[in-house]
């Protein structure tokens, strides 16, 4: 299916791209594997050949158009975001994407699922506990794909912590201080 379509689009190494995407998605679809152990957020193996950035961006855009029904320009934004996640260390700030719709059940979760196939270290999650959120972000530096994030607008510690991370987390070097451990040692995350 996907390999044939990539070959039809003249994408070199399409099988390798699909294998890497599916392996990464399977490993990182959540912060824990089926046994409850932390999943490894694997980085994709670099290609042996130079990559045409514009061509890759077009391939990503076509991938989004193939599997999603999107408003005009949205596939370009998603493709740019996905590509940027692989080069985020080259920037001092990183963008956020917020998916909104006038009605429920319109495909926002599907967009995140497809985005997870193309982003670096995807962490597709619902509202994680505060402990999980801070530990996973600190240890793995994933691309957080937060579903049902309207909860962030709510009340409570989990919503407050996600808001704090979002307010600080777009900028290199930003920290969110927290007390951790039995001794309540102060530690900064992000």
C-alpha cells in the first residue's frame, strides 16, 4: 500500500521510509509499551544519500493530502512542522500547532495520528499525569502530540502543568521549576 504509493510518487527509498515510520510509531505511540515499561523514543537512521529538502517537504505534503481532508494550506503547515521536528536543534524557538474545529468528531485525532508517522520522536498522548509529563519530556525530548487538549483550559494540577510547559517550552533553554522526590528537591524541566 504505502510503499507502492511512494514508489509511484518516485520517492527513493520509500520502503525504508515506511519501515522507519512504522517502527518509530510502534515504539513511541505512548510513553509506555504494552508491558508498562517506558518506550524508547528512537531517532530514525539517517539516509545514506543527501536528502533534497524541498522534495521531502513536497512528499510530506502529499502524504498529508493522501490521508486527510484538510483546509487549504493546512497540508503545507503540517509538512513544514513535521520536517522542522527533525531539525529542531537548529532553532532557538519552535512552533506549536493547535487543531480546532467547530464540531466534534471531525478528524483532529486522525491528523495527530498521521502527524505521528512523520515527526521526530512522536509522543501521541492524552492528558498525562504530571509525573509522566515531566519525566518523559526531560528524558526523551519528544514531539508531544497532545490529543483532547481542551482539558488544558480546565482547572487542576495536570492542566496547570501542561499550560506552564506550553508557555515556556517553545524556547530553547526555558525551564519550568518543580519539586521532586521525597526530599522535594527543586528541579527544572523542559
